């Protein structure tokens, strides 16, 4: 689509949100569009960065991601100390988190995109990611339906580094752990590597600014998975296939209320729509050119997308909700998520090769 | 029109259709109680859904 009609459509949707939903949701749509444009424009793929590190010992992607985490933490942790209205992305350390993060890391390599990656690539018009999106949503919904059973396997209360060590302590610990992770990367890639890439750096800076705006406006960190699950939950309820009152997760007051409201009032939904639109904006200038997939690759990719959605709910987020938002707001679960997802990715890149992606 | 472009139209029309259906089938929006534009400093507790939530 050309940019002029696209701009007109976005402006119309923005005004619709202003007059029919809320000004905040309209502004969050623009924040989401910025995220989509940054993700797609910089090709800021969490999945690709990890794969390049493993397969080519190329540290540029993970350096960009570490920069994003550091910048977002430097903004979010002090802001949360200042404003009591701002919530952290606190997930419980649990068996569900361990399994979910591992499986998510594995499947995101096969599906070639995490939560944000699936969104921006769908916005760019990559066929597999457009196909994955609805399956990711249903997987995320099914994961939320089964969440209480997974949690019964073992969990502890969420741990906030800010509550444990104060804002300064949490920030120092977060930055120290990021530096430690980069030392590990240095040991893996060896000497003589290029660490900085302009594309990854501007993507990291833009995303850190936009994630901070999301936190200030919405009062909660950037997330992707919840909105997807909500969409599928609403469809399932409308079809009479699901009774939320009989489910531990969806009968909770906040979730039950959101099922009765339009998804346009949901923060994660509106930023996700914005990401799709922002990526579409980028694709108007530089359309993506992907190689066609075989029927087997399509089938494997779609199954991986569904499992990725399911496991993202078990892991209390994807690369955005658990890793970026969890770590930048001082949640221990973000730090548990990363090594488990990375271990899954190490298996996933091999499976990806095996299936000829 | 290429197959990918057709798929793109299906995708976007599907999304637009879902949002239109959802808006018409859901309860009305209470415009008088809309959330503050900026949560930080508003004095109002935020209550949005997030993927890190266990409940």
C-alpha cells in the first residue's frame, strides 16, 4: 500500500480512537507505530540476533539488544521509583517459566520471529508470519487457559529487584548482569569481531525511548502476548466454545472485565496494532522479499507459531514482555527467562537448519 | 497482484473485520471514565492486562 492512503487510514483510526475509545489509546497507537517502524526499519529481530551469535559468532545483534535493555532499565527503574502508578512486569519464577521459556526460544527460531518479530514481519507482509499470527493468538489463549495447572507444578512469588535492593541497587545489579552477559558473548565470539552496527544501535535507542513512553502513558511496560490471548479468548467465548467463569485465569476480575470490553481498550492490543501498521509503513518503501516455502516448511512453521504462543504464556512473556519489560523493570523472571530461552534457541537453530529454513 | 499481496489483503481485511466485530459486539465504552492520558503522576492505579501476569 502507498504511504498516502495508509497515512489517511491511520489518521482516521487515530481519530476514531480519540472520539470513541480514549485519547490515551490513540496516542498509544502512535507509540506502537513507532515501535513497528523501528523494529522493521532497523530489522531489529531478537530471534535473528541470537541466531547470528550462535551460527556466525556475530555479536552485533545481541550488543544492540543489551544496549536496549540497559537504556530501558536506566529509564524505567528510576521512573518506577518516582511514580507509584507505574507497574513492573513481574512474573513468578516457576516450573512453567522454565519450560515455557525453553520451548519459546526453540520455536521462535523455527517460526523466525518472537512476539514482536511475528508482528513486524506480518506487518511487512511476510506470508509465514501473517499465517502464524492467528495461531500464535490461539496458542497464547490456550496457554492462559492451562496456566493454573502449569503453576500447580511449582512456583514462588514474583521477585522485584527494586523491592529487594532499592532503585539504585536494582539498576546496578541489572547493568552489572548485562555487562556479565556481554563478557560471556566475548568469550564465545573471540577477538577481532565487529560489535557495533549502526542499524542495531538506532533501533535500540528508538525502542528504548518508545518502551519508556509506553510505560509512562499506560502505567505498564510494553507487552505483546496478553493482547493476542485476549483476541482468541473473545472469539472462543463468542463461538460458545469457552466458558471464562469456569477457568482460573479468565475468571479473575480484571481478565473477566476485559473480556466484556472492546479489545481497543486493551493496552497491549493497541500497541500491537500500531506495530503492524508501523511495519506496513516501512514496507511501503522497502517491500520484503522472502523465498517461497515448501508445504512441509509451511506446516512446521505454523505449528511452531502455535506452540510459541502457548509457551509464551507459560513463560510470562516473550522477548518483549519477559525479557525487555521484565529485565528493565527489575523482575527476576526476566533473568530466568533469558538463559532458558537461549538454551531453547540453541536447539531451535539446529532444527531450523534441518527443515531447510 | 502477487500471491503475497493477496495474502496481505486477506490478513488486513481479516484484522479489520475482527476489530469491527469486536467493537460492535462488546459493551459500550464509558467515555466519561476514560483513563488519564499519562498514567505517571495521575494518582490512578493502572489495571491493564500484561503477559507477565499469572492471574
